[in-house]
C-alpha cells in the first residue's frame, strides 16, 4: 500500500503538489496522467526516495521492494542477458554467496544457500530473462551482445526488461512504450496484466493505459485526483466533473460540434472505407470525450492544399532497402483521400517504405512517380535534429513565408502551444515534445496534400495527441501513418497495410484482429528469426476442416458480396457524375442570363444525384453491416 498524507512537493521553487492525501491499495494498477511539467515523474521519484516531501509525509508497504525503470544504462560492458538478470538483486546476492562459499570451501552453508537459490527461482531465472528479451523484440542472437552494442532505444528496452526481472511488490514505469513497436507493446500489456502487486505507469498511449490499468491518478492544478477505471473512463468522469462545475461550457460545445461535423463528413464517404462501421463508432466515442480536452492548450488544423494530383505518388515493381540489401518489395499507388496505417514488427521495413516514398532513400529497383502537384509533408524523428536550434519557432515559419504577417504566423503557432514569448525564443533548450510540435507546425504551414508520418507521437503528451487526432481527421489530403499509438491509427485511418516477410499486403481486419494475428503467429512460429519456438496448435486435419468450413461460408455469402460490389460501383458512378456537375457549376458563363434554363437543368440533376448517392450509401452501410455480422473475415 502507498499512502500520501497532506503531502506537498516542490521542485526549484515550483509547487507541483499541494496538500495531497491519497491511498493506493495493494494490487491496484494505476495510470498517472497530467500535463507536461505537472509533476508525474517527480511523484515516481518520491516513491523511490530520490526526492523527499516538503510538507506532510508518505508511507510505502513493500516487503519485496520497489522496482523502477531506470532512464540510464549503468553497465555498458555487460552482456544483455546478464544486464537483465542483474535486475534481480536478491538472486545475484545468493549467486555471489554460493560462489564465495564454494571458493572458501565453507560447505556447511552451501546447502542453505541452494535452498535460498531455489526460493528465488534461480533455476528458471535465465529462461525468464530470455523470455523478457524476446517479448520486447530482441532476437536470440542479441542475448549475448554487449549492452554498448545497442542503440539508445534498445538500451531503454534493456532497462525495461531489467525492471520487469526484479521481483517486487511495487513496479514504477515512466513511459515504457516510448521505444517499443506495436508487437512489443502488446506483449508488454499481457505481461503487466498478470502483475500481482501495485504498479504505477506514466504513459501517453491511451490504448495501453486502458489495457493495463484499473485506476487513474490525474495531477491537475497541484492536486491529485483519483478515478476508478482506465484512461477512457477517466476522460468521461472528468467530463462530468467539469460539467458540474459549469466551466469551459462554451468551448466544450464548440469541440463537440466540430466532432459531429466530421462524423457527418465521414458518414458521407463511408462507402470508401473498409472499416466504416468501426471508424464511425470510434469517432462518436471521441465526440463524447471531447469536453475532457476543452482546456487543452493545443488546437490546430492542416490547411487545405491549393492543388491536387491523382495519383499523388506511386511505387511500381519496387525493391526497397539499403546498399542493395532488399528489405521490402512494394507496389503502391496513393490516391487523394487515402488514409493508410502501416503495421509490422520492428525492422520489417515500415520506416524504409516511408523514406522511399519521401524520396530520401533511393529505390534499389523499380520506379517512383509523383503527381505534378504533389506537396509532401514528411515527419520523422531525425527531422527534429535538423531544426535550427539558434532560431525561434516564428523565424522557422518566416523563412518559409517571408511575406506573411507576423500576427498570422503567431496565431498559427499558438495552436501548437507556442504562445507569447515561447514563439520568439530560440529552440535550443526545447524538449523533445516541443521540437516535435514545431516540426508538425512547419509541415502543416506548408499545406501538404500527402502526409508521411513516421511515429509522430513519440514525444507528444496525451493532450497534443488528441489535438493531432482531431487535426488529422479533418485533413483533406492523403496520409500514411506509422505509429505504435493504436488510438491514433484507429481514429484517423480507414485502411491497414501490413509488412510481413518482405511483402506489403492489405490487412483486411482491424487492430484487434492484428493483435490476434500476432498471437497466432507467435504460437505457430518455429525457433528461428529470433522468436520463441512453439509447436503449431492446429493439426493438419484441423486446418483442412477449418478451410473447408470457411470456403462453404464464403460460398453461401457470395450473393451478398456481389451485391456490395454492385452498390459500390453505383456509388462510384454517382460520385463521378456529381464531379462533372460541380465542374459545370464552377464555370462562370453558366450563370449568364442566356443559360438560365441550362442552369436549372444542371441544378436539378445535382439534386437528383445527391439523393441517389445518399440512398446508395445507406444501402451500402446496411449490406456492410450484414457482411460484418456474418464474420466472414
């Protein structure tokens, strides 16, 4: 149990917590949330006794101790497996005692020490450490590598594995998913769900928080509020609290109206989305929780591109990679309005595809063709390093648009949190999150019609992630997104592509299906390529039976599938006819007095086509519901 009693905490004369009293009970899984700088990491440092309260007191009951994820690597010359095993200090102490006893031939103690070794699960320790490393994305060949051979992100994974290796009653994790891909995040979720003690996690990944927490602590205005449930439950409960206070009511209504407009806009184009039903549900859910973010300092959009091309960008018969080493083979044509999420494990080639599309990495074979009016907005982590640290956010935009009014630029930057002096100061001391926001602002200012986003949320807090989600929803161009933030993928994309075994393929399911697919892949995989060897859970006969049943089901639903395809063609035809009508109405001469009757005819045709299109889309939605309920896959 953790108990805070009238506790106040200051850092550098800044009060983070003031007169806070709260109890965290044994077994509670807690998500710690709040704005950047609110004091989340400082509160974890208090629990590890790195900081001390300035007023009041706190107590921690942890007989097996506290484990926390270090932000530094302590032993660069250790093998990865040994570095992780070092996380179990009690086990290491017993091992050392056994070695000393054997060296000094103190045989009367060796039996007792081996009993202690057994109680510490010493005989399974190495196997458990290996499973932690494999689950977090390492390969068998990495296990004996030196820590110093890994990059910074992989070293953070080692620190996470080390923390998970430590037997403890209390586990403290600060942004554990920052350096993980989606596969490793799903594995970590399953691990943490089984943790028996208290754990407190700071994270900006809302899906991760929903999966692993049952309690939420929110730091707000120097107070600590406790909510039952994960992050989604917290948002709804906070909405109710804000509504009761009647604070920010007008802004809440504006945000809800914005969300509703987008829901309606998307509904009109539902026939173009393979995941229309689930996407609409997600949008409606976002509408409900919008008021919880009404006081967010971030609110921005991506301005409409002035010109478009179709297709915007194409890769034909392409082999992608580096130094003639082919990582991925791909054919892809990106049309206006495409909203694609890329799935695949770490190293599969997601970033390679994004770089190849952006033109920063040349193709090994094949052809890259871009539309005449392509305007590319490319976000990747290395671009944060290319920002001019001696320049201000305002100067970055002024260099792009020398003729723009300063107030216009400052208003635009304000939506990204650069208000007042923050827009004028040099960015040298900016945090990773501030640099990421500036990079996004620079991209948005240039009015792209194609966004290539490679992990845009890595340094962003929950409020900025929400603002980015809303902005991407109303973005009228095309987008390809790589992200481990499932909420962002779920709410902004309507097509999923997976990269597996060097091939880029359409993934017909949703993110839940992808999680299930990963689990099945792990169960069926052999001991190769760095994944655990497990016998296939299906016999050959079982698979044959399953395929036969699926084939029979598809045959029975064939007429429904054909009807859906027929209606889709009708919708495409009505939309094409509407475009022609709209082009005619955009001609100034049609409004001359001599063309009055022709104008009336065109307007009548426009009304009829809109009605036909609406009816066809409604029918498509009904048929699609029937198809999804049939669970054909």
